[in-house]
C-alpha cells in the first residue's frame, strides 16, 4: 500500500508519516513546497505521479483568529484545496481521509456531538472546514472524515507548548474555564488514522483522547505533569475576548470508533504524560 500525506511539516502530518513508515507502509509526505493544494494543476500532477492507494489530508489553514480577517485565503486552502484533492482521488479511485474539527458545530449544550449531528459553525475557520467536508462527501464514496479537537504534537505550536513557554516568564496565568472538550495527541491519532486507512469502514468519525476537561484544568494538569510551578487563575471566555468565537461545548462522541472495530485513544492525561516525556527527550525544557 502507498499513502500520500499532506501537511507533512505540521503536527499531525509528521506523526502520520512516521506511523506509516513504522508499519512498513510506503509514505509520500508533501507540504506546500512540494504541492500547493490551492493549485489544481499542482495537486493533479503530484498525486498522479505518486499514484497512491490513499490520501490522508492533514494540511489546513488553522489560524482561527487570523481566519476572521483572511476569509479568502482560509477558504482557498480549507475548501478549494480539499476539493482539488478529492477530485484527483475520484479520478484515481483512491481512498481519502479528511481531517476536520469540532469547530463545525455551534458548541451549544452539554451532550457530546455525534458524527451525523447538524453543522453550524461559529467562525470562519469552522465554516471553511465544513465546506471542505462537503467537498469530500459530494465528490467521493471512499472517504473518512475524522473530526479532532485541541490538537498537540511534537512538530509545531500548540496549547501545551504555549503554556510552558509562558510559565518561563510569568508567575501567574489566566486560562478560560468554561469551554469543554478533549485534547488530541497527534501520536495517538496517527495510529488510529493508519488503522482506518487499511479498512473500508468509510464515513464520519470523531477522534480525540478520552476524557473531558476545560482549558483551565488542562493547563493545571500540564504544569503538574511537567513539574512547573506557576499560579493558574480561571476566567470565563467573556473575560478573555478573542476575534473568533469559540464553541463552549466541544464534547464529541467516539462510540462509532468502537462500533466499527477501531480502538479509542488513551485518556488525555496519559497522552499528556507521554508527550511531556517526549518534550524532555527532545530538549524542550533545557
């Protein structure tokens, strides 16, 4: 089997390629230098040259606040880029995994979102990622849409690294305590995506590490796990205004994974512990 992975320089793409190689599956990792997903000709040329059995599409415009001011480029990447890839997958009759987000929902209520719940994005990023979903579902039959949230991995920026870096220069930090969800460790997610791509159990899935938390509790656990002393104060999202509106409820049901024979990811606390160890091994704390 041969799998082409977009966004190989990002947190998830990096781990997906490593996981494929670990299992002796041929991986072709591309990023913007090798293939500009917004350029249909570039996409067609690169994917056809690779002739993969599947594409795992991790590349995206993910700067949530910046997206509010850069609607056109965000849509070009998240919707049009995804459409370009889906078109070639259809032509080659190959599978596609599209990575989506909890941000496609309106974030109301407290019950976990089911994969088939109605989309109602609150911000530009969520809207364009949903449009990317539609590009996939309207074009292909052999697809997986995998919605994730609160992502962290070794390669790139994330909430954990931000918190640990801020703690180097500050005694006290304020963190939002009224937005609930589950963190997703790209190392764990990569294993699931590779398990998935080897099957034909197509459809929409949710995949995050197990357990629910809020950003404040998550921050407290980060510092505890890393052995960093800093005072963390809870604040409401209304006291911490951001350009893009965020969902309050990002709880997502992962039951469909089990129903289709996939293993759920470990708890987020377990993932965090392993991630902090990996950061230490890579000299992050030096």
